[in-house]
C-alpha cells in the first residue's frame, strides 16, 4: 500500500527554529512594552500552550489582559 500522507515534525528534527520562535515572542513582548527575554528562557517553555508560555515570559504581576495582549 502506498502512503497517502506523510507528516514531518520539522522543528527540532530537520530544522532548528527555536531562535525564530524566541524572536517572535520577543517582538510581541517589545510591542506591548515588556522587556525581551533570553533565548534560554523561551527554550525552557517551548512545548507548552501559548497562554502558559506568554504568562511565564511576562514579568511578575502581569495581568490576564497583558497575557491576552501579548499572545
């Protein structure tokens, strides 16, 4: 039987895009007036859901509205 669909998990397998992901998060943080985060901070959160990642990248005391604005 010939496969009809092949799915590749490119990130971390064939491509390393974590720096691009960090750049995107940092652009969103910067555009909303928050400090950028180090690559290591972002890498430690990759794999989680978007809301959790953003809430952990924001400074302590950030509101739910801040999380919504950044994500």
